[in-house]
């Protein structure tokens, strides 16, 4: 493709704010994408759609058919968050916001969740872990996203006193996510850690067998197997030991939330959910209704998700790097939202959601 062809690239992006702070942070992510399009000569068009609690209130469904149709028609989706406190203490609710998220992943075939744990030197003090342990850590998680207990058969006895969730994996599901992780490891430090619980779980024994069978195809990648409990301990003890990590849905959910504390805040971590069609890009944080509408949410995870969107779905590496450089620049100048601030942060450097967005746009 020629440079001129790249400069005239046309793409359609669906923005799905969802619930809580989702609308606030995706607004900044969209502004960054608009600025990138203008700066690099692209043409991005946008649409919006409902999911989660707001969709239930408006349509009765957590993932309306119209939203799913728009997702399939888009080149990429910039996503916010789903969830609402009213459902947290009501396990009897038949329709829940999270059902929209799971259905979206299944319907779009989003079987691979990529979560880069990128540490900015300026935020090392924001973590509860010693900076000397953290500095230099750079981890890329591959979490399988459409199998495991989240999608397995669920049962409850007639007297409601017994419940079960089926942890199920098929060989092909493991193969496709593991191959993606191997390919990514080849572009990094050529180290792959597979995390399972093969000493106890039959599904994990299948997982490990598949990884072992694929390993000879990637002789340039060093493979390490760890049980989930040991991996959770090592992640805190020696995060620099990790490069690419591949694991199942449940274990990946837990490990990546643990890893968010390495970066100091969930408000700094982006994710990409991809498969063989439209990719979905979202912060790993939730809807955070305790701060919704207060204008204090950290938009940087949404901004870094937009950078992933540019890189993975559109192949725009220079554009993605420009976004990351802008984030780095505002942090170097001392600007903080309250989740990444400390006692020494000057009042004029403590920014709300919109002000942090404006600072980023100025750098772009």
C-alpha cells in the first residue's frame, strides 16, 4: 500500500459508551481518534449504540439486536463499560448488564482478549509494589474469552441449595488463542508463560497438552508452564520475569486485575478483544458508579484502548505510537487524575476527565 493510500484511509468506528463512567471516558477516546484522523489525513466516521444497564432500561435487552448489527457493520468498536449497582445484590435478576458483554463476545467471536501491562516510569510510585521491582516490567496477557466457566452450562438444584458452573474447553478453542500468543511472543522477548491448574483440573490438562503439542512449531520461543496460584504469586514477586502470558477465561480475568495494580491503577490499562471479525477496544475498569457524573474518572485507559484500535484493527502503528507518546508527555509534565495522584501532586496538576482529555489533545 502506498503512503497516499494510507493517508486516505476511511474507517467506520462504533462508539458504545455503556454504563457509568463509560460515557465520560469514551468521549475522550473518541476525541483522540478524531484528532488522529485530522492529523494523519484519515477519514473516520462514527455511530453510537446501547449496551448494558442503559440498554435494558431502553429496550429490555442487555445487547439489543440493533447494537449487534451496528457492531458487525463497524471496522472497530470503542467500548466503555457495563454494570449497575442495582444488580449487584439481586442475584435473581433475569436480565443483567454483564449478559450483554458476554453475548457480544460470543456473537462477534471475540475469543482473544489482549491486555498489555504497560508501565510509565512517572507512575511507578502509584503502585503499592516497590519501584525497583516494577521498573522494566512489560507484560502482554492473552486471555481466552469465549469458553471456560463463564460460558459453560450452569445449573441450580430445585431447592436452590446446590449450584454448578461447567468449566469446559474444546481443543480448537485452546489452539487458536495459544497460536496468537506464540506469534506475539515472537515479536517481543520470545518468552511465553502458559497458566493453568493442570494438577487438579481436567480442562487444564487439556490446555497444557495443547500448548505442549504446539511448542515444537515455535522453536524460537521459550515456553514456561505455571499453575495459577504460583503465577499469581510470581506476578507480584517478580513481574519482570513475565513477557507474554496465555491463560483461560477465569484465570485471565483474575490475573489481569491483579496486574492492574502493578501499573498503579485500573484507569491506566487498555484491552483489545479480537477474533476473526470486528475488534472491540475497552478499558479494563468497570462502570464505577461511585464516581459517575463527577468528572473525575481517568480517561487514559480509554485513550490507550483507542491506540490499540488504531494499531490492531487498522494497522496504523505510527498513529498508535503518537497517542502513547501524548499520554507519556502529559504524565511527564506531572498531570494526574485523582486515581494516579499522590500527596505531592500540585493542585494545578490534578485534572478531571475533560481537562486530562484537553491536555492530551494539546500534545497530539
